[in-house]
């Protein structure tokens, strides 16, 4: 079959050894994720080994002649994030994000590409990993269609006197509706962190460092919520939470 090349930019979010010396990668692009074979990619000296390094942004020449069998024909590294491998927390942050993208999103879903990109830029600036993990999780939940109500009471629509936040109830609850729910009032910081996380834009991810203890609790709740809603375990979250204690 003659070659037919498409050039695609994206991040490598998964790389698995295949047969003796090949690697199968998953590339996160602004519009989807793709599974692509890198021939000989497992060997460090291979021409396209650079197309198998997690967290890096690459420009791939992909042979698309057979749509069921895409393979890498050439590559260029656009952003090298491999320095993050040396930092346990950032490394686990990247693994955590990769796991969310791989397990919870379908190939042609809208994926949180902008947040992913911004998260690595911020990590390289040394920005707070807990804030980044939390915002990335919120953005993912928004795109998965599981967003809680963070602007009004989930029960009556009131915009004032919001006194509790509960993920399983679906978001904020006002003081009038609270007695009808099984929820206890939440502290203000906890409610503010959730509201911020679900509202903040990717371009503003480094705008504020969130309070650590509260955000760790919120992150833990969010990841459990995702696991319960979609039925997959996120392996990296425990290690990540351990690493930032
Ligand atoms: Zn209400």
C-alpha cells in the first residue's frame, strides 16, 4: 500500500511495549486520541524512539493509508517534558492525568487538551501540583458531562444562601433545601475550592494556589466520585496523594 502521511501534533499519554521491539502509543491531540504503532520504538537508538516518551509534545508523521493500522513514519519533539520524570510528584501528576484520559474518555470525545497542556507548563514552572491535579480533574468531569451545579442550589435553583456542597447530591444546596437533603453544612473554604475548580479556565490555571488541606480532601472526593460514576480505578491517585502529604 502506498504511503499516505498526515502530520499531527499532540502529547504522548501512553506507551506500551509491543512484540519484541515495537511500541504502541496513544497520542492526545486537540481533537481526539489516537493509537499508533512505532516500529522499533522500544529501542532507545531507534529513529522514532522519541515518539514514545510520555508527557512530551510531538509532531508525528503518521501513515494513514490503512485507517485500522496507523504507524509513525517520522517525528519531531515540540516540547520536552522528560525533566518532570525526576520529580516524583509531577511524574505522578502526569500519570494520574494520563490515566483519566485513557480510562474515562473515548477516542473521539472532546478531551481536556488545553488543561493538559497548561498543566505541564505550570508543572515546569514549579507550580503547586495539588492545585493542578484538582483543576485537571474538575475539567475532565465537566467534559464527561458529570459537572455538579456550582452556580445555584441543585434542588431549587436559588443563587443565594448556598450552605453545602455535595457531589452525590449534584452540587450546591441552599439553606432552605438543606433540611430535605441528607447533607450537613459545608465549610466555606471547601465550597469555594469546588466552585473555583469547576469554573477556572485552562489559561488561568496558575492564577491561584488553592489551600492545600482542603484541596487534597476535594481531590480525594472527586477521584472517588469519578471511579464510582464510571467504574474504573485510578491507580496513580493514592501514590500522588502520598507524595504531597
Ligand atoms: Zn434550594
